[in-house]
């Protein structure tokens, strides 16, 4: 089954909602959008933090280059879900020491810190 048929119209990252389902290249569900990472000042889309479907799994980061399309009711990746990185492994999405001086990286660092706090 091709899930893309059921995801609605394509849309911009600016309209992508938290909670939107994320599917890998094989249409397998990999989670939901937890955070859309952007630099509003420069109008740059970095990617999305994906919350896993189960509590035993960790959050993942889908870089913009790993995202094939954005739809009203879904994000479709261009890679298998296993290729998404842990946000801490990807400098733009993780905590990076030098990020404190760059506004884009500082925003990404704050997003990661918020996500990695114990709940």
C-alpha cells in the first residue's frame, strides 16, 4: 500500500504541524514530528525531530536531505527509518559546544535540551 495517497496535499515546512506522522522510504511508520527545526531569520529548514512510536525507543533526527516530501498528514523520508540519527549524534540537532555563538545552532541546541530533559 502506498501511504502517500492518503497523506493529502504537499505543503511547506512552515505549515508542518507537531504530531504529524513520519514514514520511512518503505512507508513504514517511524514516529511523529516532535519539533520542526528551522532558522526563521534565514528561512532555512534543517529537518525534524521525530518522537518514536514507543517509549522504549529514542528520539531521532531526520535531516532535510533525508526527507522526500512533506504532506498535510505525513512526512515521507527518502531513507529507511534506521538511517535517522540520534539527535545527539548530529551536530545541527544535538548539543554542540560551539553552538552557543551561532543563532541557528543555538536554537537547535535549545530544542535538543528541551527534548532530552527527563519527563
